[in-house]
């Protein structure tokens, strides 16, 4: 590696600018209307009403339940629009679940989705609840990754709030994966907080979450798809959920961001790759447009069904 390359990498050793990368990418593949990211200048804030040990906490995920009829959803699978879901779902926290993230744009170059614990920290939350750190809600909730702010705010967030109220939930940990997932969980966190439920978002897209303005945010500077820690690294996963709980418990007010001290690797060059049109050829961009159109059609059929 040349000194020039090394300097360029050091310049990029900051949080990835996902909003700008996404805008540039969709313009480059031929979509000429830039996506409007949710933006707020203030956030609601609900302090914990009880000590953490007495607080009932729900887990909210953007991962999808495995449906073998929907095509490849395994580790490293290509983006799979057919696997998207469009309605809130829930699951029993007392048992294991097979959730996948093939339906979203996580970082497929630098991680491969081989460890569910990096995007769905139920195992760590069950362990901590068993140790008496908090009370785990009986259900977790699946939040659709919706590009429409209106649908998220007017449909999905109220549905999740209603289920939280039914379960006596007093706080929630929200775990996004792709760029739009981060926006989705940010909007849901705001809605829950405005209705008396304390929240913390665990995520990797700092610009998107802070642009939407959330009450509490634990930022891990990892590739998308690893909001709950490094794959196959229990120490990383344990520390990440502990940090999230600490932010939930001690944040002094709204729009509190805490950055995890963990690094993905000593080499920060992975940050240069995600949806970076400067690193794509015209042929790459044309193929991506064709692939994206095909996946949009698959997702449309799924939504209609």
C-alpha cells in the first residue's frame, strides 16, 4: 500500500456517510429523485421510571423470519426482495428463532451474516435477564424496513407501541441493519419515547440515526449488519449490549450518542467500499440497476400478496 493510499484510508477513518453514499449511488444507477431522509432537530425523552433491574425491556428487530419458499436467505445471500416483510410481527422471547437479513442492504463485502447474534441479540438479553439485570418482555417485535416515513410513523410504530403496551413494556432496545432500517428504528424509537417508553437504538449508521434525532443511540463503527457486535465474538456481543443498557440507564437527555470503543479492524479501508460509486465501473452500475429493478419487482409482488 502506498503512502497516498494509507493517507486516503486515514481520511476515511470516520463514520461512513451513508446518506450521501446512498444518494450518490441511486443517482448513478439512474434514479434521478434523491431519497429524502427523515430529519428532526429535537427528540422526545422518557427517563426510566424504575431501576433497570425492575424494568421490562422489549427487543425490536428489522430482521425477517426465515421463509424457505422465498429463495436464498442464507449467509452471504444476495439482496432478496422476495424475503421482505410488510407487517409488524412478534415472537416468543423464551425460545430461539431463525431470523435472516437477506432482504436488506447490509454490508455483503465485509460481513456475511453467519452469526444471528450480530443482528438479533436475544441470546445476550436472555442471559442478562436471567442474571437479574432487567426483565425481558415476553415477546420481541419485527419492524418492517419501510422507505415511507409516513407508513412507519402512522402504521408500524403505533402497532409496535400497542403490542408493547399489551406486554407491559417499559423500555425497548432497537437493532437495525441496513441504512433504511436505521431510519425505521429511529422513527419507531421516537414514537415509543413520546408515548412513555424509554428506548435505545444500537446501530452502525451514525449519520442516519442522528439526522432523524433519537433519544439514545449506541453507535458501533462496524459494517452494516453488526449492530449487536462482531460475528462469532461473544465478548464483543456481551460488551455491546451492556453498553446499550448503560446508555438506556444513564443518558442525561435526548439525542445522547455514545460510541462503542470497539473497532472492526485496525485497517479502516472497509469504510471506503459500501455503495461507493467512485469504486464502481459503468458495467458494475448497469448490472446493479438491472439487479435492483428485478428485486424491486419481487418485493412488489410480495407486498401485494
